[in-house]
């Protein structure tokens, strides 16, 4: 138990924090009571403004000093850090859209959930978290803050992920992208990852992760595939449950990090692969009538006890005509009533995606979300809309109380009301601990998939001279073996990305997202196909290493090369260990690979394994000791 502002009370020989500073032990301060009882008591003591503050899951960045101090003015972004990953028409300076300072948010608007990205050293991040909690302790009721982030260990390393790397702590243990866990296919590995990532997060004061994505990949052109587990809904369900168990444990407690499962009812069946952040991709399509298939991982998440569920941006065609966050049919009728979920529902970050309710004012949109059953507004901090709606009688205070109790219950279960602070000195010993790094590196190697190995070109022969193309630097395992002339090379290794096109029209939400056809012809990175063909023209053995962010069509070059591996967020060192034979590949494709672009264009958006012609099936993967001919 630790306090920096509130006094410590004694009762029955036990210690309690006097969070409301009234000199007596109130039920919400009594850790002997259930989380539900304490949440109910605290809700009854809160003003409308304080309860609505709980409903804001605000973004906060740029207020950390060089040593982790909580700043009241925006600090400049670190050198080389992309200021804004997104392009939002009508919202200038989106990277600094949350202008209020931490003090204005926490003490002025009573916001208690913050999404941010750890910056600096582990000690700096821990010190910043403690500063935020000390600020919150000064408030009338001393309610702590739940600090969290999008994934800092996995998603976003792949080149076409929806978001570029955030201003993250560099030494966090580095795992495959979520799609890489789909390639591994082992719930035990995912659960172990969750335990390790949760330990590192707790060390920084982070108690919620805005993940996992439980979306099933049935549209192969979608740009956010790296953040999913892949195409198999049943495997997705098992891995989603393992993810939650790893982060939260069997039940939410003092060692838990809360999970926010997204994006209900499933982002997978996007129209022509176009992302629903954009008006041109706002609809989910179900031509095969397989909406129930996309619900399987979410049902598993409910069974596993996820603390929170995030609704999708898209409009589920046939279920409603508005985006999921505004839909009573989605949130209340389907998620809560039919599927039995009673945890927190948070909207996705809705700065500019009000599909189906564009004609409503912002206040009317928020009222619509509350009526639909949403508890928290993702990316929002302005409490005045709902406060005025309550005072005008358009939203009942009883409805706000319902959300407040849902939000507070896991906060009590986490033990934050007893001690929200973390040990700054220990943070550096926990984050990136040697055994954590070893486990992460092993997972990276396991996520590599061997697709072709003609005449046993792999593993590389000891001492073979290598010409590397497309690598930023030479993996250490290859030191002393690199040549710069194809004539002197025994093997040429070409590293490429899956084909992609970046929407340059200015209307795309993500500035650098990779979308479009899955062939190199006409792709923005078509030069990489040229690089492969030039290597093949030398008549030397050629190995292709492809970062497979989406299910690429390989027929443009596969017959011209000798070996190929697909990677899913593994770094070059892990790939080199596989190529050199230090690790026998065990990864399996997390999705089918189409034989041609025509098969991509004719497949149904909601149907898995629906290509007219399939080159490799989900589950395919060779090894050096056992050869598997087909997947699934």
C-alpha cells in the first residue's frame, strides 16, 4: 500500500487509504469488500461530471519531460519520430488532437483512462506514470488512473501495418507481430507472451493493453492483417483466449493487465479489403452469410473474461445501417443480450468515422452511443456533451451509473485503489529482462515459414558466400560471408515486402497504410520484383525473404527462385538463424495464398479459404527435417 497525498487509516489492525480525505473508512476504500460492492459505493458518491469522466478513454501524448516528468505544456516529439500517423480532414494537428494538459484532463475533466505510448527509458516511463497517479490522488475522491497503450511488443513492426511504430521504449522485449503468433499457432506461446508483456507493462505502470485484434482475416487485401491471428476463426478463438489469460490471468487481480478485445463484431469482412477508417471502406459485407463465423473469437474472449470489448468502425451490412458503436442491434442486442457480455464496451477512436450518423451533431452522436450500450468513448476527453445531456434529461443518470460501475469494477480488482504506484528503480530490471528477451527471440524464429526449398538450398551451407539485397544491415550470423558481386556469391538472398499500394489521394486515414492488389504488377514496390528477377538472371541460387503483411500472389517469381521464407514480424537476426540452420523452421501459414489476382477479386469478403485457385493453403510450412505437402 502506498500513498503520496491521502493519509493511511487504521481499522481492525489493518491499513487503508483515506482517498477522499475525510478521516474515516468508507466502503470504497475498504479492500476487504468485493470489487462490485466498492464500485457501487463509489458510484453513489460521484458527481455527474466525475462519472462522465470515467467514460472518456482519452489519448495523451507529448507531455513527458526528458526524465519522465509530467509536463503541463507539450514537449516537442523526439528527433525522427513521425508526428502523426494519420490524415484526418478537418482535424488539423491530429497528432496533438488531445490538447488539454494532464492536469486539465485529470483534475479538470476527471478523466481516468489514458491511452499513451511509453517514451524514454523504462525508469522514465515509470516515473511519468507515478506522476500521473500522484496528480489523480489529489482529486476529491482520489480515484486512480488506468494507463494503457496500443501494442508495444508486437503489431506495427511490419511495413504495412496500419500504424507506424509509436514513440515506444526501444528495449521492450520484441516479439513477432500478432499474425506471427498465428503462424506459430500455439496457445501456450501466446499465453507466455501475455504473461511477459504484462509483467513489463506493469513495471511501467501500464494496466490495460488495447489488444488483441480478434478479427478473422477473410478479405486478403485488408491493410490491418498484421495485427490479427489470421484466417482460421477457430484458431483465432483459441489464441485470443490465450492472449487474455496471459495478460489478465484466470481472473482479474493485482497482477493483471486488462485486455481490450477488438473490433466487434469483426473487421475481417471489409468491402474489397478497404479499411473502415475510410469512408470508401466503411461497410462490412457478408455475401456468404458467415457473420456467425466472425463472432467465434469474440465469444472465446467473453468466456476468457476480457475486461473490455471495442466496437468496430464499420457498418455491419444486414445488421444495421450505422457503424457498430452507434448500433443498439450490435452492442445491446447481439453483444450483451445474445452473447452474454457484461463488461466494458469502448468505442474505437471516433474522431472522424461517424458512419451512418454523419448528419448528427457530436453531442447527438455520443447520446446515440450511450443509448446503444457503449460505456466509454475511445480517443475522447470532452465531457461537456454527455454532462449536458444528463442535465437536460436526454440521458438518464441511471444509465451513466451503469457504465460507471462497469468501468470501476475492474479498476478495484486491479488493486489500483490500494497502490497505483510502481518501483522506478525496478522498471529497468523487469523490462527487457534476459529471460524475456530469450523467449521473444525464440518466438520470432518460430514465426518464420519455409515455403520453398528446391534441391535443399536451405539451410545455407557453412561458409557459403552470400550476396544480400534489400537488407538494411548484415545479420551477425552472416559476418565474414558477405560479398558484393554476384559472380563471387554462392547464394543470393533477396529481402522484399509483399506487394502494396499506398493511397495517395489524401482521403485515406492512415498516411502510409498498404492496400490494393496483391501482385507486384502496378504495385508501389514493383521494383522489388525487378530485384528478384535480376538475381534469378545470374543463374545463382536465389532465396527470397518476404515480409508477408498480406497474402501475396507469388506466381510472378516463385518458379524462378530456389528457396523462400515468409516472415510475420520477425527481425533479420531471427530469419538468419532459420536460413543458416541454427533453427529448424516450424512456422505454418496463417492464411491461404492465392494463385492469382483474379482469385483475390472473386472471393467473398466474409468467407475463409474462398480462392478459386490457391497456391498454398493456411497451415502449410516446410521444415528441414519434415516436408509437409499441403496445409489445412
